[in-house]
């Protein structure tokens, strides 16, 4: 983005949008307006909470608009198209709403979207979660020209990124930084007309879903590798949990961090346990004093966990008050 005088409006809501917006502002590219979703009630007192992008925008004294979903077209006519703005470009990064055609048609150079996957793979709301869950070795970011359909528009630029053992927040932020850098390289070329938009191959498109709380429940019949990926993908939401008995009552136990114990290592290391004979969900104590849980394939060593209504703790700290979990079934 060579021309810092270019007038653009930024659309974003979540933490992904925060990283992209902050990188733009710190590089000297301030939007003439930040559009985000309305404040929402949260917590027991249903206190109104501002979206993360709004909080950041106010820190930089950027003008903010928060139109209601159904009132976006009216908002467009009254605000986005007014002569005082005259935007050259719209930039979208995790806004959470589909922009109608009357909004997309406003900027002279179109609407560019920063998407955290290599489209057409992983269209939809949860591409980062899904890449971790599926055990992908690589993901990436796409700069696309937005149309009315979800993540459907033509591609302007893409860049790959290797996945190691990141949790969702860490991978999300890395991809947001990569996306912001790629965006700032792409815009000048797009404005100059030196980039040809490439239409996506819809036959290769895959779609992601919105995850719910119940998606975090662990199925111990799955392999330890699958469960470990689930823990990283669902940090912090929806969380990954199992249940065990506390004083004859079932209680949810959130698994925050864990590592895989392969069977071929477990057998000689723990001959007294007979790990291969354990049923999925069986809990045992490792010689290091940590919780181990048998999975359908291999076992999981619990590094950090959280009992419902309590603070996070190590498995050793947890065992001080809950030794009866050993030899039980989760």
C-alpha cells in the first residue's frame, strides 16, 4: 500500500481483525472509518461488551460505526456513500457479516478480504480451527476480491504458512500478521492494475462450520493425536472437556494442554501399567506424577487442566485433591 493517502474503510470484528488493523495503522495506513458489529451483552449481568476491533479503533482515535445486521443497506446509504468519505477501497478482515451488493459497489477499487486459508479450501467461519483439527501441515492466507457469496470471490494473492503445534489463538495471530503484510503488498499492485484476479475453482471448495460447546467433548475412542489436536484447536473456545466423578457427582474437567504418549514408548516405559490393555478413557498415573488417559490409539498425558468453576492447574496440583480419579474411566 504505497499511497498512504488512499481512503479506505476497514470492516472487522474479532481478534483476527484486530491484528490486521493494528499492523495497517502502525505502518501509517489509517482507515477513514472502522465498521464493526454492535456491542453484545455477556456474562451473568449481561453487560454490553464491545467487539475487539472497536476497542482497538478507539485506542487509535479512529471513527467507528456499528450498524445492525438488518440495517446495513440503510447504513450504507446514509454513511458509507456520503461525499465526505468517498472511499477508494474497502478492507474486510473477520467482520462476521456478508456485505450486500449495494455496499460492495461503493468503493472505486472494490472490497478486499483477508481470509486465513488457501481458498477455495476452508471457506466459512472457522478455517483456522479446522486446519488444526485436520492435522494439516500447511495453511495460509488469501487476499480476495469480495462478492456477495461467502469466501467465493476471485483471488488476488496467496501465501502458504507451515503449521507446527500452535494453539488456535497463536496460529490465528500468525496468519493475521501474514495476511496484513500480504495485503499491504497486494493493494498497490491491484490499484495499479498489475494483478489479474483468478476465479476460484468451486469444485475444489471445502466448507467449515461454526463450532458449539458440545463439539469440545472428548471422545476417548479417538486417537491421542486427534484429541491433542482438538485441545489446541478449541483453545479457548469452545474448550475441550471430559467428565469424572467428584463425590459421586459428574463434573466437567477442561483439558487445557496435553501431549501424546505413543504406545511403543509406553509399553517399555510403563510395564507395570499394561497400557495396551486399558479401555479408552482409563486414567492412570505416570511415573512423573502426571495424569495419563488411554485413547483409542496411544495415550494422552495431561499437562494442564481446569475443574469446573476453578482456576487452571497442573495435573500434579489437581491430583493433590482428586487422587480417586486414578484407575477410573472418564
